[in-house]
């Protein structure tokens, strides 16, 4: 399992793992999308280029997830695959695969307002990376 949903009294969160930072950031994006809607119904029809920057890894993660949220909410797209590259300068580029979001097929489970720094954790544990992220709903 690459992520799990965490219960919180006022918000929703997740814990994700990855063998690399790129894997971790992709698994975090998948966890975010799984909170919003059922990811099993996403068909990989098209590709989009997504980018994010941060001053450190934590801000890069929050900015990245808010970028994914922007595409889901504003651009009306949903993604199931992420091919991510992260540079030492805390810049992320991604080729995301998915489809345009339709209300009938992609029914919203939870409306996420933003990804927050509240209780954010990002660290390496042994050979793997782990992150805990909470979102404002």
C-alpha cells in the first residue's frame, strides 16, 4: 500500500510512502485524488504537464498538492498516473495522465478546499520517504 487515509476531528489527512521523493509525491497526489473521488474510474486518455516550486521539500509538497487540486477543481481534470522529476532546487515537473472530469462519472466524495501545513510531516525513514498531510475540507 502506497498511502492510507487518516482520520482527524475537523479535517481529512493521509500518510503516504515512496522509495524516492518522486514516488512519494506521486503517491501523495493519488491519495489526495482518492479523498476527492473514486480513482478507480479514471481512464488515462490524455497527458498534461504540471509544475510546482518550493523553498524546501515541505513547501514543494504543499505547493504540488495544491497544484493538483487546482487542476481537479478549476481545470476539471482528474489524474491516475504521475511521472515526476524533482530537482535539488525544489522544482517539480510532472507528466500526469488522466481525463477530463465529468459530474456523472467523477462524483465528488469530499470537497477539498486546500492542502495545509497543519501537522505536515515529510521525512526519510530507512530506505523510504514518508509524508503525513492534512487537507482543509
